[in-house]
C-alpha cells in the first residue's frame, strides 16, 4: 500500500487523536461549551505542522463519548439490544476539522474496548463477545458517515487488546466488519505492551497498525522480528504519559531507530497515545517538536 494514499510525504505526521480540552467563554459557549475546544485542538494541530489531523476528541472519554449516544446503553449499563446511533457521534466535529485541513482521520472507539468498558444488565447478551459483535454493527453507520465526510483514514482505538482481557478472535471479526464496510483504509491503535499478543494482533485485517514505542521500547524489538506484510505502522515516538517535552533531537533519534527497522515509506509519525491528559502547552510542544524532528529526518534521507 502506497503512502501516497494518505499524503504525498515520507514520514507524514499524525496524532492518535485526543487533545487537551480548552473550553470557550462568552455567549457562544452557552450553546456548545466544547465547540471552542474542538476549534483549539484543530488550530493547534495545524500550527504544529501535523499532516493528518483529528477533531481533537474533546467531547468526553473514549467510552462515554460513544456509549452516551448508542441506543441500548444507559450510563455504563447495557440495558437492551444495541442499535446504531440516530445521528453521527463524531461526524460534525470531523466535518469541522475537514473544513480546516485537507487530511483528517476519523476516530472511533473499538467494539472490544467499548464492550469491556460497559456492564451487561440485560439477558439480551450472554457475554462480552456477543456484545462486541452488535457494537461493531452499530458503529458501521458512523464509520461510513465519517468516510462520506472526507476522511483519509479511519482509526479504531482498541487499547483493551494489549491487556489479555479481550477475546482476540471476537475482536478480529468485529474489526473485519468495519474494514469491509469502507473504502478508506483502517488503522487500529493498540497501546501498551504487545509482548503477549503481537502475533495475534498482526493477523487483524487492517492497513495500518498504530503502536507505542517511546514509552514501550520493548515493542520496537518485538516488531523488528516480525513482518508487517505490506501494512504501515503508526510509529508512536512521543511519550503521552508525561508533561516532559522531548527535545527535537530526542524525537529525531527515536524516529531514526524506527526508520532503521521499518523503512521511512512504511511509517506514520505520531505520539504514543492521545494527549488529552496533558496541559495544552505540553501537548502543543510535543506535537511541534515531533513535526520538526520528522522534517529533519525526512530531509536527511
């Protein structure tokens, strides 16, 4: 798969998704308190130099933002059969981002991660695996609406898959359903240590795998001994767990390690995970330094 599908640039930069919430003030904020946060997230990503931006994921945590809109769920309780949301969950914010930047990724919380963040309170589902299947089906209209909005890539966030808790076969079938419903490529983000699951994860039918390498350097050794099979790698090279801002030189060295293993045409450059828990100043500085480091490596190739 050619990188030109996303952006005609080697070592293109992107984000895992979330950004610090910077709420607005004034009369406009009474109608939508978080619209200003969307605008700030988008503007900061563009100013930092990100090639493929997100909408900032500012409207709630990854479980609540979706669970709160999906029929069949009340709070964190599954109370009846899961159905697709009546209106787009992330579509409006993604359209806003698409109006500001030529390349935007859509982001949805994966069916398995959603299922394991919820409690089953209905005889409709015997176990999490049955719930995963219906959540995947309910997310298909959202994914298609994001595609129609002009995204270049759909990212499915499945951090639960590195924990050993989720049924990986049920997760794989759920991701397959989403992939087969779209024309745009799909990226699956799995943070954490991959040591116990990497071989199963690499069986998933997605075009891009997004993993963390800055805060989990052992993942790089794991991947150095495995074949991506023509897929691309979202290369987490900035630690999302700390306010400490890595220097351009530090990030450059991290990217160069990835280039030596994957080759530059296979890599998308991004942070390890979302930056929602960071301060705005730290988040922006991390993204800016990451973009500058990617540019330096790009120019040296």
